C-alpha cells in the first residue's frame, strides 16, 4: 500500500471527514489511456523581435472546455487567453485595443518598465479605444506574463481569460544547452483551476469563503484545455510553469517522485540549477524546470492540496492537522514520450547565467514593515477589511514614496493565511522566510513571493513611477487584491 492509498483508507475508515473532500487521486498512465487523450496545444506564438510591436485586442469569445458547453469567455486576439509574445531587449511598442464593453488594461507582469508603461489600474483602456506605450525593455531573459489589472475587476476578468505569456529572450539558449524549440522540448504550461457544473459550464460566483480564501476550483485546465496529455521528446524537456489561476497555491511534484532541475524563477535564470522533487507555485509566480524523459516512461505532474484551504471550508493553519490524515493531492497534467519528436538535449547543465544584478544588504537606505491584513469587518471595496498596514486600497492615495536608484528592505508579514506578495516595477531577493534562510526555490531573483508569517525582501528600485501612474504592491490572490489588499508607490 502506497502513501496515497494508506491516507485515503485511513480517512475513509475514520468516517468523520468522509464526504467533505475528494480524497487521493491516483492516475492511469497506461498507453491505451494516454492514446485516447487529446494532445496539449501551445498558445499561439507572436514574435516581436523584428517588428518591435504586437497588437493585442481584448475581445469576447466562446470556448468549450468540457462536453458541448459553450462558455462566454474573454481573450486577447482569440476566444480565450492570449498569444505567447516573444520579446528581446530594446524597443517594444505594443498596441492594445479594447472591443469589450468594460475597461481593461494590460499589466506586463515582470517587465521592468516605467510607471506609465506598467499597465496598472490607472491606465484603463475603454471600449473602442487603444493604448500605445513606447517601452524600452532592458533586463535578463525570463518567462513573464501579461494580464488585465482594473481595480475590483481583475479577478473576474483574468478568470474570464484576459491573460497571456511573454518569453523574453536573448537568443542564447543554445549556448546554455537549454531546450528552446517552442512546443516540442520547450513547453509553456498555463495552470488554471476552474469550477464546472455537470454540463461543462464554468462558474465564477463568489461566496464569503471564496472571498476569504480566493476563488478556487476542482478541475484543471492547462493552456485553456481540459483532459489533454503533453507529448515530450525522449530526452530533456523544459517546462515553463506559469501561474494562471486566481488563488490556489500549488505544490508541484511528479507522481513517480522523479527529481527535476529548477533553472529559472520570476526574474530569470539561477546561477546554478537546483535539484528538487517538489516546487511550490503561488499566484503571480513563474518557474522553469528541466525534466528528464529519457527513460521513455510516462509521468504525471501532481500537486499537493492548497495550504490555504481544507475540507469543509477550513482556512490556513486551521487545516494543517487534516493533511496528516487526508491526501488532498490532485492530478495536473500527464506526460507521454513521443519518440518521433527530435531529441536535442540529453543532459542537465551544471551552470547557468543569472541576471547579474548586484543587490547588497549594506546598500539598504530604508527598512519598511508591511502587514497583509484580513479583518472580518469594514474595509474598502466591500472586501471585509482586506488591507495593507490597516489601509484598504484607495486609487487616490499614494502609500509610499521611494527614491529612484535605491535599495530597501521590506519586511512583509501575515497571519492566518499565506499571501503571495507582488511588487510592480522592481525585482527583489528573498533574505529570510520565517526567520530562516530562503527556501531553495526562492533563492533566485523574484517579483512575487509567497509570504508565510514574515518574509524579508531586498528590493531595488531602478524605474520611475509618478503620482499619476504609480506602481502597485499587493497580494496576488486576485480576490484579495480586488477587495483592498493593495497599495501604491512612486519612484523618483
């Protein structure tokens, strides 16, 4: 009896928890089962390296995920989600158009640009209008993403489909001996959990527990597809894991417990790969891993249960004991080796080249403390007291003023729940987590980090932002952000 079977049997025998949650989730990776699944498709590719521009049109769509149910969705240039943009350093002059009857924006999550180009809630694009930022990109290669960011609409509209991926490249992945053939050995995976009814329609109706936890679902979509299998070559594959959900916190692992190499986090490559068997991925984060499929055996990517939730609506640390008895793991995506695909890379690299940014604690000019608050009463935006340092988000209030070209230490703390904390227009290093050294997956440069208790960040501010177009800092559980757990700051 394996761990999953044991925990499932124990929970059912106990009786007290049965019926509250779907227990263990074993997978069928037989050849016959995998052969009957549709092959996972990659998002369409929009390469901007020659044109220095891209047109993104927010539009309505109709999307079928399960059965024949036609869901009303949003997308950029397509019915649901958006194309993968390929960028390089230099000029980037996109054109954002809106065909929807509600305002949208495009926040370039992870791009280090000026405040007036960041695409936050102060830069709405209303129906029939367009936005033409003239941007200068100058940063290390990384996997980034873009999404709408209108206050009190972000959660709904991202859930509806207004998001897409960015590959920022310097064209040197061959020199690094990294897989880089899009959709073959370089695979982009947008992870989304969704709620479906028995007819295949997607639900987004917020209850009070949904507001408190953030909105989560029981069914996985990958790249907007349900029930697909990802084909890989018989060798090393690069998986770009992009968080596309609203709130669920993933802890990713392979069912056969194979190890993999973490090569990049939010802001780019690590100096050296990190060997892992489990990778947390929280709202707003991205990660790149290398996985060895040279054995030819199929594999199932899994996730542990969300640490912020549990059976019967249990929240945060209140549900810790349940995980001792109940296996809440879920299947994310099966992988099948296709020997007809070309195998280019057969070994892991020993060294990589990080962003090369100097962030030193001795350069800190100011230390700030930020509390991510969840009061049960009051608060702005109907949010039930969601705030930072006791202040719910107000578009008219600048919370912080930061000096351009400086380094600060931010101590971010929370109680009850874990919160993914994102800073616009800056990157940071994690100095400590809960008083200890940062976890292995948080040793690279980041723009988002999951805060449990207290996390210390070393943040560099090299991009200006005015009072008219400030940068945001916020919890990236989208329901919490919309409800007021967000602040804004200038850099000058």
